[in-house]
């Protein structure tokens, strides 16, 4: 079937027109606008903007109070920081002064110890010299005593060898006479 037809197929024409519903003579857009006006009027009548404004004012006042408190706390913190920095600097100066004073005391103690040590060495040296001098004097005295004892013994031996009783008699008589004369004078 090969029939060619030049027939055009016509589409059925629908001429329907869309109609917006209306109520009381107002379409949907008008009703939405009217509802918005009523809501806004109710909000104004109940003073909602004032309530919102006062709530916002309270919130602003609260935030401002918090900012003022934060500024006060910051000022106090900065004051404490300056105070502690001053205390820290004073403590550092005091520590430095203590260290300087301790060094000076230590130097003084070392100098005094050196002086005391040199004085002690001098005293000990003098004592040693005095002991040596005393020992020397004692040795000299002992030597003199020994020399005197030896001289006396040698003189006694010489006298004994060179004198007899007859030679001693005039010397003894003369010594007795001189003792007697000295006793009369006193």
C-alpha cells in the first residue's frame, strides 16, 4: 500500500482559556496582599516593632556593658602587668645588688683571709725565729756552761797540781781577812 496522500492532519484546536479563581471578586494575588496588610496591621497594633526595638536596645545595652566591662578588665590587666613588670625589674635589680654585695663580701673575706694568712705566716716565722734564737742561746749557754765547767775542772787540776797545802795557807788567810774586813764595813 503505497498510497501517497498529501493530506494534512489537522490538530484539534483547543481554545481553552485558563481562568484564575476568584473569591469575593478578588484573585489569589489580591488575597495574599490583603493578608499581608492585615498581618502588618496586627503587628503594628500589638506594637511588635517596639518590642523588637526594645529587645534590640536591651541586647545593645548588654553588649555595651560587656564591652565596658572588658575594657575595665583590660585596663586592670594592663595595670597588673605593669605592676608585675615593675616588681620583676625591682626583683632583678635587688638580685643584682645582692649578687654584687655577695661578690664584694667574698672579695673582702678572701682579702681578709690572705691578710690573716700572711700575718699568721709572719707570726709563725717570728715564733720559729724566736725558738731558733732561744735554742741558739740555750746551746750557747750550755756550751759556755760546759766550757766553764771544763775550765773550772782544768783550773782546779792545775791549781791542785801547782799548789799544795803550804802554798794555799797564805791565800786562805788573806781571803778570810778580806771577808772579815768586808763584814765590818757593813
